[in-house]
C-alpha cells in the first residue's frame, strides 16, 4: 500500500517537474527568439547605414 502511494507521488512529482521544465524551455525559447528578432531589426538599419556611409565615402573620395 505504502509503495503504491509513494510511486504515485513520484509520478506526480515527475509530471510537475517535466511541466516546469517545458514551461522554462518555452519561455527561454520565446525570449531568445524575441531577442534575435529585435537584434535583427536593429541590425538591418545599422548595416544599411554602414553600407550607405561606405558608399558615400567611396563616392566622395
């Protein structure tokens, strides 16, 4: 009887931990995804302005 109850408790605990891990992994994935998108969005204008600046410099010289 006691063994059965302990195994069930272990199963519930494991389920709880797995759910926690899944939610943590998902949140990390979302955060990194958003961060990557933001850096890409910020990088594109910077790269464009850099290219334009280089072109302007070469044109002036």
